[in-house]
């Protein structure tokens, strides 16, 4: 059977091992080019243990397909095809090895195909050239191919001058100096071995000559031979066997060269030696001498050493000034190479100047980075801010020891310097944000909240800005965290205005606050002050400026429900408290769970001020109800615990069957509120478009409970319904933007809101029609506001042009008589001017087009990710130019003024005692900078990106 890729890649996979003609493929291999290669799991598993693990791993089935999907990305599609074919038939052609040898080597290493790896090691090794040897060497080190690595090292040794000029070597010098050092070490070791071999051969030859000379001398002394000597003395006599040996031949030749002839001619002064006159050799002054040529130092290690001028046999290190012998005949360069491998100062220099490592950013993209002392110091300050560490952390012994071991070149600094750097970082980030607001003129929605300080009795007011950037990303930044003297409306309004003036924010869309009465007055004063700034400061004269915090309203509603069931909750809370009070009691309870065959699970104890912890405690206790009942029936200590007094009152409990039933209904009831609070208080995603659907679910749940046959449940639901209608009555008390935001979810549009009206008030009822008409009227009014808003090109024109374009009446033709001009302006020019006045008007109503189009299908994401409303608007903003601006401002509104970690709390936000001891300015610096850094990490919008956005 021949298995081929679904697209024409020119490569077929022939299954020669086993016949699979009748077996259907059960695996699909997906390549980078989105090609699909069918395969059999049996073949893949028999060759590669890695593929075996992938195939045996359980997975989710999407689209009804039963085939397993294996993704092999990052390599050419044809290389993957050759790799899969090799798993069926172990053969690779020379042409394939030439094209995909490197890719096949990487695949064979990753998927542990030993046979293919051996062939690729051999094939790639035969194709090593000066241009690719560095790349192959790096791959061989990564793929654990020592034979190929050694072959590449030898190739570089033999052709180092050629390799040194290639781009691969230059890249290696910049990005991996340690590998470069290993290569140079290998080259130097190879040269040293070569010198040692030559010296060893010379010593062997000399030893042989000495051995033969000793034999010759022994022959002369023992046998009295006179034939050994220069060849001129032998003449025609019989030749001695020792005289013609190689060693003796060389010795006699040297003797002939060194001794003068018997009758020399007089060439200089003579001297008498034992009665014979012999010529004196010419003096050194008479013989011309040639200066010895100085050869350039070719060893790469000399880049790191300097030879001393006064003593050429010694050199010193450039980095640590250590001195070493460098005589090439005696010691060579080995001591210097050994030192440079250990030199601490050299390693510090490399890391500081050249070293780059492969790292990943927040988005998972790989990039090359190097040590930067300025950036490292900033990162330390960011760590102190984000992790809420004390300033003294930078002076701690543990931090200094960590730096000395990991980054010896890092210089620690004092706590005072740390605080100064953090303030500078705060001002830098603030300047970048202010520049962004001033350039983009972004309309911002605000949220406010009050924090209390227990140690200094200060109250802090935090103001947070929310907007959607031009890239359709939700942005959130703390703008102010200042001390507020009191909670009066005028004070809060003044604080809001001061914040806008400080940041240069001119346009505000909505302000989300809790339901305190002082906030109502504060927003009235704030609205009046914004009206004085200009028409564009508010939308529709601030009619929809006030947005009530949904999480706070839910807390009020849930508080009413918990009060009615307080006795039942306390009984179960005391039972949980008994179990968790000691290890022996917890062990006894675990034994009861095992005997009852209950699934293991946690049993948390709640915090009375956080109703979500109460909900989680009750839901966990309900699952273990049988174990608690066994404890009551079998454990005497458990029953005696409830007979004790607490605050001079008998402890409530143990929980009865009535308690369990009441709590079970309460938990089922609270589940809706718990889910809604999580959605309302999400701070990293758009929440405004989800609010109305959650509010409708709560109202429908309350309507159902109000019709319950249980009087207690009915009374409880009616009380909660009264509190609900006080804030969320759709006909009077609810802000219409809550419903408008749900319309801008392309999956809902107006059809979802109409369905909710019909479900709550009845189809075609007066209330339903009235609510539908009210929401439609609000959307049309706001759409008209955005339709007539001047564009950027109009804002940049001269004042006279702006006056002409905003005039609603066409200007009459004016006649001016001039010697150099015509008597009247032409009709074509007049027509162009009139048409130009309408060029920026929208030719069709985008709101009507959007509402009449079919809603997007509510399909589950294959990756399990939530639906991204902003992505849809990013793709369609060019289609709905005006409507997208409307949607951008509405979707930026926050449903809650508090984060998820505070949304369940019935108490206010409290500043920790450590930060309470700081000055108010430093508290603002730390709290705002911490939030900015965390939001920048989430959204990828750092201060450098903000600067670039502002420059653009």
C-alpha cells in the first residue's frame, strides 16, 4: 500500500514492512504547511517510543473524527514526508539526504529513531562544507551526535582560515562565545598533540642513532676495527658493516662538515695548537648577519593575552593581569588556554559585553537577550513593587548571596536607592500614559473605590481608568490613589476632577461606583463640572454617566438571603470547625468518609465576611453529609462538642436533616449568584456585554423561588426580589447601557434582548414593547451622537474650513469682479464645494445594518477559550466605522468597581499594615506602579510600547 500526503508534495510512503492494504489509517500527521499525512499507529509505535507515548495519550475527539492527530511543525513538509516514509521503509535516497539531511537528523533525535539518526549522522557528515560546518556543529551538539560533532571540529581545525571568514563563524562569535572557546581549545589541543607526535618521532630517531653508535663504539673497542670513519678514509678497502649504518653515515657526514681539511689554505689568522698551525675561523664581526624574521602569533588565545616587551617569554591576561610563561619551544600556549577557561573576569566580561541567551517573552516568542545592568536593576525594582517586598530586601543577606552566585558583576544598592528608582519608574510610566491620553484623545470609563488604612486612620480613594485601545485590547490603569479627607459627595467629585486634570483626560463615558448615597451626589457635581468643559466631554449630556457596581448589588442581595438561613449555616460551620480543629479529628472524619465510600475532597472553613467562602464550605460539606451523620451517630466526642457553651450560649449544632435540606436549597440558589459575581468582577476581560444575561438569570431564578411551595424559601426570595428591583428594575432603575452593551455582542444583537423582555414580562406585553422601544431609542440617540462627531481630518483643518463644513445651509455663489479673474465662479467648482460638505456623512445607517444581519453562531471554541467580542469588532471595524467607535466606548464600561478577589467581601478594601506606615505619596507610587506593571504583563503594553504608541 502506498500512503501519500493529501497535497502533492512529491513524496510517497511505501509500507514495505507489513501489508496494510486492508487496514485503515488511524493517525493523521499534520505538517507546517497544513498538509495531512495518513499513517498507521502500529507502524509508528513500533519504531519510535516517543510516538508511542503520543498515540497512547488520551485525547479529546473533535468533529466526530476517531483519528489521532500528531503535529510535526517547524520543518519542511517534504522532510516530514520522508521521515514518515522511513518509519515504514528504512531507506533514504542521496537526493533526499542532500535536501533534508539536517531536518531528518533533528526529527530522528526528537522522536528517538536510532536507525535514521545513524544514517543522517553519516550522510550529513559527508556533506560538511566551510559554509555549513558551524550550523551542523551546533545541531550535532543539540542532537547528541558525538561522531558528527567530532568530524565538524576536525574540519574546522583543518580549514580554520576558511571557516573563520564565513558568516556562520561571525554569528557564533557574537552569540555563543563559549562554543567558540571550545572550538579554539580543540584546535589548540590538536596542534599540541601534533607537536608532541613530531617531537616523539624525533626522539625515537635519535634513540635509534644513539643505539647504533653505541654498538659501533663497542665494535671498535672490542674488535679493533679501523675501517669506521669518513668515507674518504675507506677508499677501496673492505667495507665494515657498522661503517655503512645510517646513524654512522650521518655522524661521519657531520664530522666531515665540522672538521677542516688536512691542508687548508690560509684564510685568516692562524694559531698554534700542539705544534700544528690551524686556521682561525673568521670572527663574527667579519660575517654578515641577517635579522631573524618575526612571525605573527597565529594561536587564537593571543587575543586574550599581551606579551611583555621586556621579557618575551612571559605574557599577562588582559582581564585579570595574571602572568604566564609563553615560550613556544618550552611551554607553548597551553597554560594560557587553561587560564582563560577558568578566568572569572573574562567570563564576567563575556556576559557583560557579548553574551546573549535565548529567552521567551510574555507572548511565548523566543528572542536573544544579553545582560544589561540597567535593565537588571529595573527588574529588581519591579520585583520589589509587584511582589510587595520591603525596600530592605535589596540589602538582605540572601539577595546578596544569590547575586554573587548567579551574577557576580551585579552591584547591589541600598534601600534608599531602591525607593528613589521606584519613584523614577512611576514618573516614567505616568509620563508615557499621559502622552498616550494626550495624543489619542481617548474616551475613558472610570471606576472608584475607597480603601481604609487601619494603622493611620487614612482613607484612600482609588480611581481606575478603563478603555479599549486602537488595537482593540482592553486596558486598565490605576490613575490615582490619594488620601481623601471625608466621604462627602463634593469631596469625591473634587478628587475625580483633580485626577482628570492631572492626566489630561478630556472625555469620560461612564463612572462605576457602589450604591452609597454620597456617590449619587458626587456624580451629579462631577457631571455639572464636566458640562462646563465642553459638549464633547460627556455623551448625551451625561445621561448615562452613573453606572452602579453590579458586584456590590449582588452582595446586598445575597446578604439578605444569608441572614434568613443564618442558624442552619452556623450549625454546619461548627461541624466543619470541629473536624478541622485537630489532626486526630480530621483523621477520624477521613475514616468515616472511606467507610461511606465517599470521594476524597477538601473541607474548607469559611470567612464570615466573604460569602463566597461560605458558599464553597456549604457545597463541600453537602458532599460529605453522610460522613457527618456517621460522626453524630458513632463519635461521642463529636456530640459532646455541641453540648459546650460558646459566649455563654450553647453551641449551635450538630446539623440536623432540616439544616441539611435548607442549606442544600440555599447552595443551589447561591450558585447562580456565585457564577454571576465571577463574571461581573473579572478585570482582564470585557464584562459589560455579559452583565444583562446574568441579571436576567438572577431575576428568573428569583421569580421561580417566589413561586415555591416552601413558605420560608418563598419569603426569602421575595425579600431578595425587593432588593433586586430597587437597583435592577429594567423599566426604571437600570442603566440602559447595561442592555445596550449586550447588543454589541455579535452573538446576541437585539434579538437576545427582545427574547429576555418576552421571557420576563410576557410576549407582546406593554412592558416588553416599552422596554424594547426605550433601548432602541437610546441606541439611535447615541449612534447619532457618534455619526455627527467630526473626524480627525476635520479636526486638523483650519478654523475657517471648519466653520464652512459645520454650516448647515449651503453658501450662495459670490461674484467678485477683477481684472485678473472671471466674472463668476464656474458651476463645477460650486458643485465640488457642495458635495465636499457631505463627503464625511455616512451613506447608510450602520446600526440598522448591524441589527438586521444574522447573529454570529454560538459555537464552542475548539481550544476551550471564551468567545472574544473584541476580536470580532477588530475584524469588522472597517465595515462599521461609526458603530465600532460606539461599541468601543460601551464595551469598555466595567460592571464592577472592585476586582474578583474583593467582589465577594462584605467589608471594604483594607490596606495592609506594612504599606500603611509609608507616606501617602509612596503608597500611591507603589499601588499604581504595581497595577501598571501587572497590567503591562497581561496585555503586553509596557512603558516602551506606550512611548511608541504615543509617538505614532
